[in-house]
């Protein structure tokens, strides 16, 4: 109520309204809007302000909480942390809400001054909306002034993204603003919306946003509101300009995936078929929507065993996760919505990444694959990361989830066949030629067999030294194996063979015995289609050695005999010498040191005849080794001294290490165990420096024997345990069994069993 009372005089500085010549004024007290002059007033006038047309409306727009939500504890905690970091008055202190606008609020935990905006990004079907709704319903008491929710339709099957003006108008309606009082100007509507939510404790959920432009007009001006934005893109300007906290939603953990299937299928069914459940989780890659679709198949077909459902998924893949009439229940359809906002070039890059060999890629490889300039290829990758279709990993690598990759592969079928073939040829040549460069850097004195020129526009990496070469081979090993397999399918036989050659020494140094076996089996198949007969004899030789290392002695001997026959028929003296060297290794593995020595001496004579001193050094060391095994120690020592001199002249560190290992054997057989340990440690130092773990394991195995002979049992055990670990990692089962027996015998020697 506003009271007006006539007063007899004016007072300087007072606020008054003149009332004619009567010398009286009407003073105004209280809180009013406009003031109406009433003229001469006799007595008191009582004016009542108009009642508001509507009281403050507390909107409750949140959809219901997801009924079968499981897991996501880490992500829920992250959202809790984001909420706790924002003080409701925006100044880092808790406040008590005015009673005029509703129920009093509980004190809010004091936190760092921060924005109240959090963005939740991730690929379609990751469960972003479910996460937000689950979190929101657990914290409704924190938002007593209400909750606003809008689906912005950024990625929807049949609708264009919602205009933010439409969303603002919907919020004004939800906040109780009468249609006649809503401004016509869109900017004025935004201002009215922000005025209404200012200083209020509200939750605003902006779901399925496509762009930051959709979101920015819907952001309140007050940090007392918490805003959660979901979308498939990262909405960079929200993070950059508005300080939004970003949470990327990824696949479920294995335990969370099992919990989801248990919630859908029931504990009994999951417990009854645990192996099938594990396979379903693996086939779905713990992708939430894929698991939900698979669970729906199982629930609606209770008579079908889970192994059968897993078999269908294994055989048909994305087809099983599709749905003809309900796009929201189809993983391919959900993923397809992410492509709509990409450019044609970005969609092409996405498709080509689906057919590229390997599980991940790098910008240089992507440039070769797509034929784009490096800068454009990197920009395309960044756009796919922004769209949550590609993940950026450490060390500059980019990867896709398996199911997203499968979908990308299906989209690649829309590209012309020639374009797909050309892209694969480019990326294969990129990997092949870079691998050949790396191998040549690591093995300067071994023969360099350059592959055919790469496809036009392909620029292999210019590796500069042995460190970068080794690091590149390590990082790209899986991709190089996948490239060889893809080349075999496409009939690019020279790529298959040359990749086996380029990887051969790397496989030996790292002890990748089974990979070497597979690579050379593929290379032998490819060699049949190549014109140079030396490719066949080399493939047989390397395959024979790979088999010998894994104890496949019969197959090994067949390949080595075939390699020697081809080399003799084609008068290839170098290949004959190499094959005799491997035959020495083969017979040594059989325990026939005398026959091994004969082949080693044959190889030595051929190398001397053709004047190849570095290979002669290898053969000298081999003769020294088998002579030492046969206790011909003086002969062994002479050959090893000659070998060491040549290795040092050519700065061959691997050869020098191998020769020091043989000196260790000679000293051990001579009974000079301390000198043997000295030689072995010289070899170990060199093998460790070059990460030659294959021969490192051998030398660790060897050095244990003189330690044991000197009664240094702890040192012997330490060396043998490390060697055993390498043998296990490298799949060297024969050596591992022998070494376990050595360790058992050592323990028995130290602590013999008590007699009965």
C-alpha cells in the first residue's frame, strides 16, 4: 500500500510533488512504480498497487530419470565437482536465498569462482543424456527454483537443429510469462529470460546441441544457475570464451558393461552364460548403445541362447545393430546423424579411415591415405575429433572405436572403387617406404633392397637417425603388420614381400618371433608372383629360420633345403652362404654341434670368396661358438678375435655384442668364470643399449651359469628370472621350459629337500 499525506511545508533536499498554490505536497513512501499526482487532497488517499498477473513459476521440465542407469561413477563425480566449484552468488561464497521467491535454500558449499556451464561430449549412443538426467535427478534439492530442459535437435533423424529463439520462447513460457508480455524482439526475449533466472538456483539442461551458436543465447547471465550441455561436438567457443568445463563421455568399463547387461537381462541369465556375456561385451566394444540393442535382442528373444546372439553379432556386425523402422534404436542410424554437419571432404576422410590398415593413424599417414596436403589432412582429423567420430590419442595418434570404424567402412562403399584402391595404394606405399628407410638406418651394413617407387604424391617420413627409426618402427609395428595383410588381399605382392624384409631385423631384435613367422609366410606366398627368383630363396631362408626359432624343426628344414636348392640352381653365392649360416643355427638348435660347425665353416668360406668382410665376421663368430661348444677352445678363441676385429672396424655393435657373448662361453668352458661374467656383461650392456631383447635374453641365460658355478646363487637367479620373462614375452616356449628347470635345480641345490 502507498500512503499520501498533505504536509504544510517544503524541506530542502526532500523529494516532493507540488500541489498547486496550496503550499502542500504529497510525499511518497514505500516502494512504488509510477506516481500519479492527485491534485488537492483532503484527508488520506489510499492507493493499492495492481497485483501481478502471475506468481513466480517453478518449472519442472526434466524428463524422468533413466530406469536402468548403471555405472559412470567417475563421470558423475566429475559433474559433482563441477557443481561444487560454482558458488551460487558467483563470488565464491554461499548465500541465503530471498524468501520472496520461494522456499529458502540450504547453504551451498563454498568453492572456487567458476562458470556454471559444463559440456558433456561424446559419440552418438554413448549415453550423454542419460548421464545428465541421472545426475540431475540425484541433485534436485540443489535446484529449488526449478529445472529447464530442451532438446535442441542438433543430431536428430528428421529435424533440423532448433533455432535458439524457439528455445528461448519455450523457456519464457515455462517460466510463466504471459504471451502478451513477451517482447517481440528476439534479443529482448533473451534479456527477459536472463532477468527471470538471474540469482536463482536453477538447472538448465541444453540437450543434443549442434553448435555453440545454439547454446550461447540460452546461457543465463548469473552463475547461480548450473547449465549442462550435451552434444557430439566439443563446442569449442563455450570452452574458450565462456569457461565451460568439458567432460568427454567414452565407452563403459568392462565391469560397467557387465552391470548394464545384468540390469537388462537379469542376474540369472548372465550368470548362466558368462562366456557368452564376455563375448558380447567384447563384440560391442563396451559401447553403451550397442550393448543396449544387444540386450533388447536377448530380452525379446528369451528362448535364444546368448552364445547364438553373440554368433550373429560376430558374423553380421553392424547389421545386427541396425533397425529398419526406429532410427533411435539403430546404431548405424545414430552414427549417420553425426555426418550431416561434415563437409564432403571430411566425410571422405572419415570413410577412408574406415578402410585404412591398422587400428589408428597419424597425420602424415592420413595425408598419404587421403591425398590431401598435410595441413588439410590434419584439419580434417581435427574436425572428426570435434565431431566425436575420432579420438585423439597420445603421441599424435588418431583412432576410432571398432564399431565406428565398421560404420566408416560401410560409408566407404559409397566412394568410387578406383578412389578406394588409390587411397590404399598410397597409404601402403607410405608405410612401406618409411619402414624401408628405418630398416636401412638401423642396419647400415646389411643389403638395402629398395622397393619400387611409391605412388605419386606419397612422401615417406624423412627419418633422420637410428633413434627415430627405432621409435617409428615400434610405434607403427601393428599398423605395418596390418598393411602387409591388406596388401596380400589386394594382390600388391611387392608390398607384402618388402614389408617382411624391412621388418625382419626389427622382429629379430625385439623377439617378435610369431610376427616374423607370419610375415615371411605371407612373403613366400607373394614371392611366387614376383619375377626375381632371389625373392623366393630369401623367403624360404627367413621362413626356415623363423620356424627354427619357434621349434618347428621339420618345417624349418624343408624351407632351408628349398632355399639352398634355389640358390645353387641360380648360382647365387651370397644366398648360398646365408643359407648355410642359418643351417648352422638350425643344427645347433637340434644339439648337433658338429653338423652346425660344418655349415658355419661352409658359410665362412663363401663369404671370404666373395669378399664380404662384415658377413665374414658373423661367420667367424659362428664358427667360434660351435668350436667352444665342442671344447675346441683355442680354435674358438682365434676365430672370435678375428671376428671382433672386423666388427670393430665396421662399427657393428650387434656383431661385437654377439662376439663378446661367445667369448663368455669360451671363458666359462675354460673354467674362468669371473672372466666369463665380464665378457657376458659387456654383451649385455650393448644389447640393452640397442634394445636387442632377443639376444639379451640369451646372454642373461648364459651369464647365470658362471654365477652359479661361483656359488653366486642370487645373481644367477636374478639373471635367469629376467631371461625367463623375456622368453615368455617372446613365445620362446622351449627356452622357457629349460630355464624353469634350471631355476628349479638351483633352488634344489640351495635348499635340498629333507630326506625321509
